[in-house]
C-alpha cells in the first residue's frame, strides 16, 4: 500500500456523525465499545506505564503525559485516560461527535481538549505527543499508509503509538459483520466494510512506512456467554498493535 493523500473518508465520517447522540448510551449503537473499553484501557495503561516508567497501580499513573486520541468520537477513551492523569487531546473529523464529547466531559468535570480536525492536519501544525492512540479508526480511513505517516509525525521520538482494529478473516466477517450488524443488531448495517479491515501484516507494513516499529500485537477476544472481553493471543477478529518510532 502506498499513501495517496488525505485520509478522511466523508462517507465513513457521515455514518458516525449520524450516531453522535448515542455515544454514551451503553446499550446503544456503541455498546460493543463500551463493553470492550475496560480491556482496551488496561492494555493501554500497561504499555504506557512500561514505556514511561510509571506504576500502573498509582492513583494517576499517566500524570504529565500528553496523549492524543485520534478518532475520539464521543470520548469513550479520552475520559478514562484523563482520569488516569493524562493531558488528553481528542480529535475527530465528525464535528457532531466532538460536540457530544465536549458536552459529556463538561458534565463529568473533565478538562479535555477536543478538536474537530484530522491527524494529518494536526501533524501539519507540528504538534507532537508522548502517546498517539487510534482505536477502532484505521478501518474507516481512506488511506492507511498516509494515516500511519501522520501518526509517526505526531509522536515524540521516545513515545508510543497504539492502534486497535479488526482483522480481515472469515471469523471477523461472521462475528463483526453478520453477527454484530445483522443478527444481534448491535450496530447499524453497513457500519463496517469487511474489505477495509487490515490484517496485522498489512497494518505493520503501513506503520513501518510511517517510521514506526511494531513491538506488540495483542488480541481482544469476546466471550458471548459472559458478555465480556479479555486479552489473548488470538488476532483473528479484534486486535491491537503497539509501535514506537524506529531508530
């Protein structure tokens, strides 16, 4: 894959703009993210603490770290990161999502810098962060290599980039498309395009092209009987990647 330019897909942005008012409904369209959030946060906290020499059991283990949440939506990830002490900037191409995020953060008494902008625009301003996070967004961008380049430009030399997404496998089609959108109806039909799910190898190659080196791949596995998520080695459906700037 070669970068072609901008990374925003207006059709994808429109899908999430239409759902903006449901971001904080735990039983609404974003129910899967609400359920997955604890395991994602534990994974991120552990890697951030390891990278920056912090105690994950501390009251505010991320205090002083500047964290960018790319594709922040309504702030499901930004808010708990702020509660862990991080100075959080959340960006999203959907103005409606940013408005929902600002309103909820104000309600919660949290100081989060939300902006309706893109990763490449922010990189163009010369902004950099200790950690750059892109959770469940890479499968919605129009140009993954260009997106990876922007992420690499946004992270400090000693920083960390973390992404989570869906793998392009028969199991992910069965669970994320057929199961989540058609049978369980957790998500509106058409929320995801299976053909845009990057394999770990494809995502790793894109990140390498952005000057980043992958240091961890972790699976996020859903247990339908317990309705919860856990970390594991199974990357067949949901997975996360951690990368650092290449030397």
